[in-house]
C-alpha cells in the first residue's frame, strides 16, 4: 500500500445540540444514511490516496468505526478513528496526533458539511501545494452585515466586499499546522485562526454552496431535499459519459470478459484480468460523474489491482460515483472483436453486469469486417455509454 502524502481529519465529535436530536450530529441520518457516512463517501472519492482520521465522541467510537470501515472498504488501511475532546480545537489536535509521519498536507473538514463536492477538496490540496500556506474555501457574503453593541444597537455597516463566509476543508502544510497547534494558547473557532495566530499566511479559494453546514433542523431539511429522488447533490440533472478500453489477446491467460469466464478462449493482456468490457463501463461511469478515468483512479502502480477481476473495478468505481452524489440509470456496452462470440451469452452477460452495476446493462457486439487489429483477431475493443442520475 502506498504511503499517502495527504491526510484528511474529519471532525465528527460535536454534540449538535442545535439540531435538537438525541444522537450526536454526525450520526443523524439524512435520507437513511448518516451525516458522517455521506461526508466520508466524498473523502474516499479523492483522486489520490489520503489518510483519513475520523474524530468521534468517545461514546460513539464503535459506531464511527463501523461506519468508516464500511465506507472505506478496500481502502480501510488508510483509516483511523480517534476520540474527540471537549472543544473542536482539542478534537482536531487529537486527530493531528494520529496523522502519519509521511503526510505533508493536512485537511481539516467538518463532517457536518457532508455535501461538500470532491472538487473543493482537490482545489484546497492543490492550493496548499502552490502557496505553501494555509488555504480556506469561502463564499462571498451576499447580505448586508451590521456590527452591533451588546444592547443590539447598530454601530456601523461593514463593507461586505471585504468579507467572506468560510467553509471546510481547510488545508495546511503539515509541519506548520503541527507547530501552530503546539503554541496555541487561545481557543479559536477554526483551524485557519490557529494557523494565522502563529504568524502563517492563509489564502482563500472559491467555496461551494453545497458545502453548507448542517446545524439546525432547517439545515437538515435542506439536506434531505438535496438527496430526494430526482434531485442531484452535485451539478443537477442527468449526466452521460463514454468509455473505451482495448486489450490484446494473450494465449497464456484465461479470458474474463463482461465479468464472466470464457473457457477455451485466449485471455487478455493487462495489469489486471484485462476485462475490457468492465473497464470500459468504469471509464463511462467515471466520465459521466466528472471523476477522471480508470487509469488515474486505479493505475498499474496500485498493487491492489494486480490480476483483479472486472467486478472489483466496478465496485470501486460505484463507490466513487455514489460518493459524488449520483446513481446509475443504465449502461450500454458494445464489444468489437472477432472472438469470443458474444451473441450466445448475451443474456448471461447482461444479467451479470446488471447485477454488478445495480442498473440495467445492455450488451451488443460487432466486428470490423477484417479491418484493423480487431479484424485481424489481435484483441478486443469495448465501448460503453453510461447514464447517471442526480
């Protein structure tokens, strides 16, 4: 397993009294899934591996661990769960103490901002690397802001062009954040304040309306509306993506194509089992969700996928797609090759692939009339189109 250079601390230790629920806020369900689970799904959708540290209430450590391990799946080796403290700042300090020695960049994120897009995490990581300082996402303030005295009397109107509403994740060079916490003597409301109090610069990047914090019952209702059927948690509506995968035949290997085994047929060369159909489906799903491609997500440098079957890639891809707020509408795949003959097993392929994807998958096949490498019988091409729903 590669050693991550990025860590994300998920702060989930708050009581959430303003939400008016008996359980701590991070464990409140939004349309059947906890706030913590939804926050973690986004974090485990990052394009690069990251250490994930969940800071949870002492009484909820077992629950937090179960939720986090379920979301992490095969990436659970990057995960740790630690007990929080009385204040947010103390809870973050507990999370920092669990960050691995090779981590260079630390992001601190409130679990209550459960719908923060993965792009916001990526933007903060990139900005920390570019600036070498602290980075916070923020939104411009639209309302007129007044300053009042203790009686409620307005003293002055502030210039809103100089004000921003701060969100998370907030990102920092690890060494500077460690030293900032080591010298902190005041309890601050966010990590950027701790960092700035130690004399380090903080830069603002664009935030996102979806990164709102679930604090009150009204916020919870807003969150539930976001994940109601037909409403997207990302960019709205349906999205279509395409994927293509090509593999050469390798007589020394067994053939796995479309998630099924083909006896007496030459296999396909590759880092994994070479299942071009499953790989094309993954590319189509990732493309539709705006999450890159199979090469960037599950590259040949990742030892977890040596000889892995196509179902492994589909399962991992579906975790990313769901974490981005989408469900699969349907997938269509076309196989371009002289062999194997798809027609006799089309129904079986569609059944197996539909079960893997959790949505209808249709399969078709064609040849190239002797033209090109597929026409010469040198390999297989698969093309896929996927429809995602918000």
